[in-house]
């Protein structure tokens, strides 16, 4: 299978600078969107460090060799039984490495002390795609016109919904809906959620920051992804829809189409 990908990022209509970042590594089948947070443009630093760290993690051949040896040792010891494959382990470890790099930068400069970033990524390998995420940046899959959210937000609002403390229909009035309970860089270690899906030709995968999903409902996203062909035009249309709804945040959309 082959993949066509395109990413669009816009500062929006309110913010003064763009704290989102992204990574497209087609030679490794890796695609990432990060949404930074923190005062004084710290979020911009955090998201940039995260994607640069993940890029270095994947492109460094010596690191790849040592990681594979580490994975085999863990499997032999029974310590990596929860990991389906090396590809999933590699993606998760890349995110953990990004977390460590952000935390290191923040520890060395007090002006960066409160920075962090949400992050979501895909790694395609043969007939599977591995998904990893931390925070409320999301991954979706559209198959045969039907949209499925592949990630669950690490947010206070979503935790309350899961505990039946908050109803989904009450979310627009919830005063803390943008509070994140997990992100890269805030602590020395982070828990990265991972999963995988089987890939089929015709699938369309969407990665996005909450600048899209806070303003554009899933039904609208599904409609646009169904109606518009090509990842570039579809990504541009989704960003434009977010801007039409106010563009109150940075918005980043990365679409990957699966071909036969």
C-alpha cells in the first residue's frame, strides 16, 4: 500500500502565534500533530521540540538498531508482553523520548518551566497502523464514509463523562472543558496510550489539534471528508471550516489517504 498525506496549519483568527507543529515522515510511515501549551510562547517551543525529537528518533539508524535489541530483550524477559509489535513499541518510545526532551529543556530554563504539548501520531507498517497519543489532539479514521474517533481525550471533561459526572450534551457549558490531565513535558515520565487498526485501501486518517474539534463537530468533519477528494483539498476545507466558526485557536489538520 501507498499513502498520500498533506498537512495544513493556521494561526486562527484570535491567537498571535501558532503553537501547533507537525511531522510528516513518509519514508517511515510516520505522521504527527502536536499542540503546544504554556505562557510566553512556551507551547511553541514544546511542540517543536516534540516533533524534532520524534524525527531524530526515527531517522537515527543507530538508535533504531539499539531499540530493536532492547525490544527483543524485553520480549525475552516478558516485559513487553502488552506491546503488540516492535512498531508499536517504537512509536510509544519515540513519544516518551519527546517527553524527556521537553522536560529537559524546561528544567534548564525557568522561562520554559510550564511548557508542554498534546500530541497524536500514526505509524503505518504493512497492513496495520499504530496510533499513539497524549492529551486531546485526536486521530480519526474514515472508512466507506463512516468516521471513527480512534483516540480518547486526556481531558478533565472526558474523565467526568466517563465517570458519568458530566453528560456529553452539557459539555458546551462546562467551564473546564479545555483542562488537560495528561501532556508531554509536564513530568519526567508520561503514560502514552497506543492502539492499532488494520489498514485497507480507501481508508482516510485524520490527525488534528483541538482547534478543529472544539469548533467543528464530528458530523461536519465526516461530511467534508466524504465529499472532498485528495488530502490537500480536504485538509484545507477542514481548516477553513474551523476559521468560519470563529478560529479561536490554532488549528492543524493532517490527512493521510491509503491507496492500494
